[in-house]
């Protein structure tokens, strides 16, 4: 009988330990979720600011220079909220299609995010070879840094140089 009692105490002890550990893990998970939520709010704040003050006005200006450019649309409160896309339709003057896209995305490391730039001009033979995409890693709080503004402007200028080479004489 003593053996059975020892066994029951051992099992009861294991269950009690597991319950205590589960409560600790739940508390840790709740803290992590709270920290993650705060990180998302911080990311949105920085991404919104960068998009509204730096990227969107420059893309809008570029689009305003061409009749064949479809103006960028920002989808509010969607998973593509931090994505700005400008499309250039095929015309007689520009016998190609082109797309320019900036996307602001989370980085794997907390406290950072990435600004991704992509463009494509098709058919490819209408222009020189070009670097189609680039990613810039940004620390939260560095989004007003002149280097980031320079990155956005230089990528747009690079696209424009290649796009203008596609123009028919």
C-alpha cells in the first residue's frame, strides 16, 4: 500500500508542477504578446510616417509627370497598407510597361524594419540591364535620417533613367 501512495504522490507532484509551469508559460506568453503588439504599433507609426512624408509624395510627383502612369493607391487598413505601387502603361512613346514599388516590412529583429524597392521594365530589351530590387534595413527612429530619403530618391531616379531609355525618338 505504501508503494501505491508513493506513486500517487509522485503523479500528483508531476501534475502540480506541470500546472505551475503552464501558468508561468501563460504569463510569459501574455507578456510577449503585449510586447509584440507594442512593436506592431511602433512599426506602424514609423512606416506610416515614412510612407506619408517621404515615399508617397515622391511617387506621386513621378506619376504626375507621365500620362500613362496609374496613380498610386494606398490601401488603408489592409495587409498592403505599407505598399506603394505605380504602374506605367504601354504607349506609342514608351513601348513597354513598367512598375515601381516600395514596400515597408517588418524585420526579423525587433527594433528594425525594411524598406524594399522594386521595379521592372518589360520587355527588358528596351533598356540597359538594371538592379531590379534593393532592400534597406532601418532602425526604428532612424526613418527621418537623410540617408533613407536619399535611398528613396536615388532608387526613383535610377528607375527613371532606365525608363526614359525606353522612349521612342
